[in-house]
C-alpha cells in the first residue's frame, strides 16, 4: 500500500515521506524553491504529482526542478531555461491521460 504524508523537515518549505511497504522515500520543496526527491524512490512521478498539487493549492509563485524525475516535466507546466526547469503557479498542471 502506498502513502504520502506531509512532514516537517529543516531546509524545506514542505516535505513528504512516501511509503510503499518496502521502504520510505522523501521529497519536497527546498527553501531555495527546488523540487527534490530521493534518488532511489520507485514512485518519482507520484512524488512529483504530490509536490505539484501542493504548490498549486498553496499558490507558490515559482518552482524549479532538475531533469531527474524520469518524466516529461513540460507536461506538468515546466519550461526549460539554462539547464533547469521552471514553472509558476499559473503554468503548473497535473496532466492525465484519460480519454
């Protein structure tokens, strides 16, 4: 069973712990505005969706990410500039493949 729970962690605006029965993996939004996730997290897209949703609900002005999520960040409203991916509150989105 999967769970993603909000926790407090120094250096983060918000931080989540994802549990999948086999392990615990962290990810969040750093004070510098970067999305981060543990390298060995097997559910990186779920963590990304959790972070995007939180930012949309909290009206976070801008977030940044590195191209290390294993998904197309443009689908989530990010734009690549100078080797990083940027998104604003207005551009963030949670894509779905429903027809």
